[in-house]
């Protein structure tokens, strides 16, 4: 009976253990894809993935009308996997209403643009050394 009380207490604080665990495993999977992280960055990534899964899953589930609660755990896993990138995508979509951009191109001053390369000269082939000169 006390275990049920603890779960209800956590829910009062906005914590859903199932969503947190799903996001935790999603963030662990993402860590496996980026082995160059140090310990501090890894810990923050795991906490961020679990937190985003906990707090953003209800928003996403409600926004796309998912009624099956089991599917919510899949959404939580994906949000944990996406981590900060998922938060950026959701904020663009629902808060700033920016269109999705595949590639962002920054304008450059003309001085930084490369001049066209001169025509390549034909290289001669040396049969003895079997190399090009």
C-alpha cells in the first residue's frame, strides 16, 4: 500500500517513473552512438534525456492524439534518445512555429568565397616509375 502512495506522491511532483525509465534508456542508447563524451557530459545527457521524456511526452502525446498509454512509453524513449535536439525541434514546432529547415546556410561576405580554381594541367605518365608527373 505504501508503494502505491509513493508513486502517487511522485506524480504530484510531476514525475512519471515509466516515462523517466523509458527516456533514461533512450538517452543511454544515444550515448552509445557518441563515444567521445566525457563523464560530465554523459551524466547531463542522461538526466536531460530522462527529464525531457518525463515532461515533454505528455505534450507530444496530447498534440498528436495518442490514446494508447503504451505508445506514450515509445514516445518517451524517442524523446530520451533525441535529448536536447528533440527539445529544439519541439520548441521550433510548437513555441516559435518556425518551419523545419533541412540545412541552414549562413551568408558569407564576398571576400571569404573561394575564387574558381585554374584549369588542371594534364600530368604526364612515366612508364618506368608508373607514376604521374
